[in-house]
C-alpha cells in the first residue's frame, strides 16, 4: 500500500512551508471556533465555496416528512424520488453517486448504490442543521464528493427548538393516502454525560398501487467529557419496507432495507493541536422481491458492511493561519446473491491550510491522496479564495479536481433489464467556480443578502446506464459514456424584514454537453435538472399563528416544467402546536425515478407537544 506517493508528499511539504511563510507576512488574525462547516476543515467559514445552511428553525417550519423532501426544495438540489421511502439526491446536475452524505462529519454514503444514500436512521427531530456545500469536496472528503457534500449535524442536549422545551418532544401526524406518522425526541443530562434519543415512525398506503411504505428510524447519542476533550458516541437504526412497483423492472415489486450505523470519536486538545480521532461502521441490508405476491420467483438479497477509522489534527501556525492534516482508512465488504462476495479497502492522507493574506483576502489550499485496492490512487487538490472588495461585497472563487469510483451495483449487478460492467473506469472531474455575496450595510436591519455563483464541471469517463434511443425493450447497460461539460449559474436573494418573517428566492440554470455516443438514452447522468426557481416565505398569520411556504419550479432534461407548492400552517396552543401541512398543493405532474407520475396533492394534520 503506497500510502503517500510523491505527489501528495510534495503537496504536504509545500503546504506547511507555504503556511509558515505567508503567516509570517499576514497582518490580521483568522477567527476560529468549534462550529463545523462542511466547506473547510481548517476554518469555521465558507471562504471560496458556496454553502447553504438549513437551520433547526427552518426544519421545524417545513412541511417535509422526510430528509429527501426537506432538502429537495433547496437551490440546485434534485431529490429524485421513487416514493417517500427512497430518493436519489444530486447537486448541480450531478448524479446521486457524485454526492457525499455525512452525519456529524462522518461518511455515510452507501458503497453498493447511491439509491441507499438516504437509508439512514436519523429522524428529522434529531437534526440540528444541515450543511450543503454545492461544488466539489474531494480534496476534503475523498471519492464521490463531486457535485457537493451534505452534512447532517445532529442535536445535543443543549440545542433546543426555539420555543419548545429541550427535554421532551412528541409529535403525531395523519393525512392523505392513509398516512400516519409518530415522532419523539428527548435530551437529558445525567451527571456529566449528555444523552439524546429520537424516534420517527411513518406508514402510508402510497399514492398509487404498490407504493405503500413503512419507515422506522431511531437514534441514540451520548457525549461525555474525557481528558481535555469529549467522547461522542451514537448509534442509529433505520428500517424501510416499501412497494417498489416499476422501480427497476415492470413488475409490482417490493423492497426492504435496513441500516445500522454507529461511530465513536474523541475530540480535544493535545498541546497546540486540536485532535479528532475515532471509528465508524455502517451495516446495510437489502431484500428486493421482483413480484411481490410471488417471492419464490425471484429475490435479490444484499448485505454490505463499511467500517473505517480516521484522525484529523488542526493547529494554528500563527494568529492568522491554520494547518490541518489527517488520515483515514476504510474497509468495505459485500455479500450478495447477485453481485457475489466482494472486499475492498481504501486509505487516504489529506492536508489543508488557510491563511489571511490581508484584512481583505483569505486563501485556502488543500490536497488529498486516496489509494484503493480496486481503482488505485488519485490526487485531489483544491484552492479557494475570498476577497472583500468593499465591506458590502465579498467575491469568492475555487478550483478543484475530484473523482468518483464505480459502485458495486454498476460493476456487478445483472438481471434481464440491467447489465453491469466490471471493467468500468473511475469518473474524473475538474471544477471551477466564481461567485459573490452582497450584503448592503443600508439594509442590515432587514438582513438583505444577494448571492450569485457560476460554475463549470468537466467530466471524463462519465458513468451511466444507457440503451439505444427508442428501444424500451432493450436492457440498460452500464458504460463509461465519455466526457461531459456542465456549466451553470445560481442566484439567490434573502431577507428577514420583520420579526417572524423570512423571505428568500433563488434560481439556477444548467447547460451540459455530453460526449456520449449518439443515439444513446441515459438513465441518470444525462437527465439532470436544467432549470430551477425556488421561493420560500415564513410569515405570521393571526396572533401566534405562522405559515411557511416553499415553491419549486423545475425542468429536467427531456421532460416538461413543473411547479410544486408546499405549505405549513402552525398554531401554538400552550405547550402544544397544531400543524396543517399541504404538499404539492398545485397538484403538479412530473415523472419520478420509476417512470410514473409523482405523488399529487396531499394534506396532513399534526400535533406536537
């Protein structure tokens, strides 16, 4: 195992020297704190990169029932659903395999298939905030972070919902399609140990035959002071049992997935270094039944197990520069009736350095060297900068390389309608972004912010499931379809002009050129959302009542436009809160990932205590 080749070692040495030289010249201090922001390990900021934060308050105001529904209304996010039980998440026209999912900074993306990326055991009540970095993150987090990174930060005993007692929360909801949901969250301090527990159970008959589902998620967390730091442990379990009609084949299929995950990390001070070290594991099971009422005809069972360890150390090189270095290793294994038995390992070294070059210029450089038993090595460098042009305007830019390894399903899965390809090569990407944020001082009282960004992503060895155009009887076959160039622009305006009032509107456009062979139809990579408009508002009604509205207008390549409207009205009643939710209030029609019309208008009523 060549754990450090000459490219990375050279980068590592240069980064340390670069940090020390520039830190001796820079005249101002960088401000660091313990808040995790997914865009950088070296600093609690997003200099040079585009980051969107979904706060706990925004989660509590949303009509979303699932994580996919929650993030699917955000700018440049595509939550390509089959049902509330499963969604493929992509960012900026990427595929779902090109987006990395983290929980408290711990990798949770599934190595078998991105269809299982959101098979988590994290109830919405357990989430403190969600950090979404739009753009590449391979230099920080390794493979599969091309389109972006989604980091789910969980709540602790000291992070209550505004206006709600932090110790106990209970909720119940019922509505369209025979839907029923129960949830709860609790936080306690037992001596010096902080404990949290959360639970969410949902069931529904589904919006069309054989799209019913039953979902159960539970999470336990504990934090205990240890030495000059804290030991944090958590365990989560998620079970999904759902109708899978036409998901992968034209039959009334069913599927049951289970996810058990746990991690333990210690974070604390060792001399001048702040160190985080620990281990993680994730076990995922899947049972797919081709014909629901005849399991003996065909069943497919998978069992994948991912385990890893990591160490990250951060130190201030001076009062205005920070250096981060770390390493991680992961072992993955698979037992499958259709994919066989597989074992793979991966190791990485990474370094990142952030320096304030002047009171107005901040520069961050990083590099990561990954080595794997299957796809070999890959160096992912990145550079990002932000410049305060005037006090109201900050301009940012970044450039990076990254890669995405083919999944086990893409390489080995075979059935009458889908044929894998064990000779697939990893996807490789080059990315660039330029943007700016304008917050006029004259509008500080209303929190007015304007953000604009443009990006370009060049892909080589792009992977997709393809078949000849018009040949609906032909099987989907996986291939490196060639090159692709994605160019996009995003813009958003947000404000909070009064108490209990938040307003935001955004838009994005994407054009892409693919080098795939003419006459081929793509299943995922060649069907991104090319146009999107988002709008959200939260305003008071009468007295303590509030209403929150999320509007999404989108167009997918080869499909017509559609517009959805989700609304939540809430009324506090002493320690209770009455909720009335409407999803897809416009009753828009669009084609979901199974090739059928997605769920139409639905109404739900709930109560929280």
